[in-house]
């Protein structure tokens, strides 16, 4: 198995923050191309009411298509137990429930208090355990490194919520830098604190943003403390529309370039991945596509060096 | 003393790669504002023939102005002994001679072989040692992490040139990722190899680019192996016009944000530094200004957190 799992979140996180609604055929072509490039986990959508996010209204159909790819982990976001029921009915492999460390942000984003989200987590854990197939349930602590509404988020708060999520029955906790506030020292410190509280095997993934340009530096910090899964969005599509001022997922292309250049195997064929941008460029002509490596191109001798 | 020295290279590296010629009064206002924000080292120009780089033709006058700031290290680039003579006549505190690890790039950039540049280094070292004041002479190995013309640059070649520069009499060796090819694992490995060869005290600074988005991750790698000086350019102005495809200095604002957020003291007041952009925006209305932190703004509570 490749050493590092790059989890592509563009079809969910990217699309939810832009206005255009992609037809199902483009979403499936995009997913197929990602898989062909070697991507092994894709967050393909979110089971939220269609009136809230019409861009993701066809998530069940996207899941059904994505399930055809053997070896692909089909991940979805679920805001509550109703969403989880739909996700399980669709057959998603991995369900992620966000729990914002900032209660202000939680109320704004999900209209729920911490206690209410934790009740949801317990209900979803029960649903997952009684599902007819193996489901992985992640509780993702968002605004884990700071909040545009509350400011500083303490390490203690993040640890407390990670423990509460584990107690509610999640299989794993993730941490999200929703607002792009994280710095490398903080990433190391918070991850270590959560690892100490719930065990290293229960926190393996980070969702980092590049809002202030520190995305890849924060990945490097995560690698240093044993993180092996990183979320990213092809062409940097997306962000969190509910956190004012937040934007900018890590660009998958730049992330894969960094990891592969470092000799860390992602299982992803970078030239093929760079080609997938063409699908987005054609389907979303008015959306900016981000990324440094796509503009600069691969270093001369890069393919040779990687064998 | 602050823990980390951020060396601003915009007035040299930035200006040499754009067409507009800034009047002396703008350059000095820019430098004054940088110093007021806490910047302690600025590469203010280059002693090259005016016909090659008319943008830097007034370097002697810029040096004369910059010297008025007590505590500021006034650095300049010199391509050869003639440039060094002019730099010493002007009173520059620090002279940097580039030596490209790629001989192809060296011939293209300076029109000199390695042997010729090393002869220059020895001549300049002699000039510096006989100067009437204390001068710091750095030999900077450019294309140290790969070359757009030659491709891979071996660690052995970089070590060999670092040793040759020390033998020629430089006070210190620097490493430049001229082409934006470096990755964090490589930065650590090359720095460690050079440290082992010439001593940690003789390699304290890196000049990194953000061409493929890895600039700050590479800084983090440098910090991990004891590097304490990082070059950067306000608003990311500049790059190397002689290395095709190369561009993009690290943005000073993003670098300072990362370091200060990590609790590493730079001595720089970030809000004041962000204000300095206005000088560039007004003087260079047609040049793109880069940087994530300036767009996103400082995190809520950032100033409070830094106390």
C-alpha cells in the first residue's frame, strides 16, 4: 500500500462552495479520471437537503457510480442522522460528521450545539454498526485550529471534543483547519495532544486549508507527527462558505508533487492527475483553478528521479 | 536578538525581474518602511553593469541611503570582482556572489565556468579582507536543488562547490532554490550534507522559491535542520529571469506570518509589514502582487495570541 493517502474532497468541498451545478455526467467523468490517476479515496458528496446545497443534490447517484470502482473508498459528508441513513442506503464506505470546535461556528454551520452534534454522532454510530456492510465513521473536528467567529480555539477544547466523539462511537477523529488559521507548530502540538488522549490509530487524517499559504507546511508538520491521510481538492476548488474569510483547500496537484518529490508514495500518477484539471477547466470555465505545480510544470528530470 | 532573520530581497531580486524602473525615492521609501516594520537585513541592489539591469543602476545611491539605518544589514549581490569593488566603495555590509551548481546555468547567468567564478570568489575574499571596514562575504550556491537546464543537481556537487567556496575564502555559504525544484526532504538532506562538510556555522541561510507552492514547507524543513536566515520578497516580487520557468520568491508576508504564528520571533511587526505593500501597489500598478496572508488577513485573535 502507498505510504500516504491523499483524499480528494473536490466533488464535495469544492462543489459546495461554488454556484454552478455540475451535471452528474461531469461528476462521474471527474471521479473516473481521478481513480484512473490513482486516487484511492474521494469524498463524492454530502447528504444535506437539496434546497441547502443543490450542487450536491445528486449525491446518492454519484455514490452509486463511484462504488463501481473496486478499491476506491467512497466517502461522504453527513450533517446528521437523517443524512447518515441516506448515506448508508446509498452504500457509502465512509461517513464524516463535522463537529465544529467553535460552538458559534457549529450553530452557524449546522445549527446545532456541541451536545446536539454529539447526540447525532451516537445515533449515527449505532446506524453504522447495524449496517449490512462495513462502514467507517469519522467525526471531524472542524475549526480545530481557530475560528473566524470565536478566534482562538484551545487545544483542550479540541481534545475534549475528540474524546467525546470517541465516546459517542466514531471509528476515527479527524481535524479540520476550516479557517486556514493553523500553523505548523500548532498542528504538531494539537495532533500530539489528541493522539495522547485517544490513541494515534484514532487520528490519522487532517483536512488543511491554504488560506494563508501554510497548507503544505502544515502537511509537513502533520507528517512529522505520524499523520498519513491528507484531504485536498483538485485545483484548490472550494473551501467553507459558512466561515467568513475562509477559503482555499490544499491543491491536490501541489500536495502530490510535494509528497512524491519527497519520496513518499501516494499511488498517484502526477502527470495523469494534472490532466484531470482539463475536466474542471472545461466544465467550470468561470471558476478560478488554483495550483503552482500545474502552472510551473514538473521539474526537468522529475519522472526520471521517481523511476 | 530575534530567533529568525528574514532577509528581504525584493529591492534586488524583485526589481531585477520586472521591467519598470523604480525611482530612487520609491526604493528608499520602501526600504525605510521595511526597516520601520522591523526588517533587519535587506538586499538593496546588485552591482552589475547598468546596461544589463537598468532597474538596479542606482544601487550605490540605494546603499548610501540604506546605510543611514543603524542596525540594518545592507546586502548587495555582486557578479564579479569589479562589482565587489563598487560594493565596497559604496559601503555595503554584505556581499553575495552567486555560483550556480549547474554549470550550464552558470554560463547562461554569469557567462562563467565554475572555475572562473571560484577565481572571482578568491579575488573578492581578498578585497573584503583588506576593506577598511567589516564586510561579510557570502558565496551562494544557486540552482542547488535542481536546474531547469540540467535537471537533477546532485548533493555531491553542492557539497563540492560549498567546500570550494569556503576554500576560496567566503565567510559563509548560502543555498538557493533558484528554480523552485526543492522539496522538504531534499532541503534537509542537502543542508545536512553541507553542514557536515563545512560546519553548521558556515551555512545559516536559504534562498527558497515558491514556484511549485512548496516555499514555506521548505522553510519548515530548513528550520528543522538549524537554518535561521530565510530570504523572501515582499509581495513575492521577482524570481530569476535567466532560469526559464523559474519564478516566485517566497512572499515575505506569508513567511513572517508562519514564523510568528509558530512563536518564532522575527522582530517584524506583521501589520506594519502588510502596510508596506501599499508602496509597491502604488509604484508598480501593473505588477501582480502575491501572497495569501495579505488577502486573507490575520487570524482573529492573532495579535492577542502574540501578546
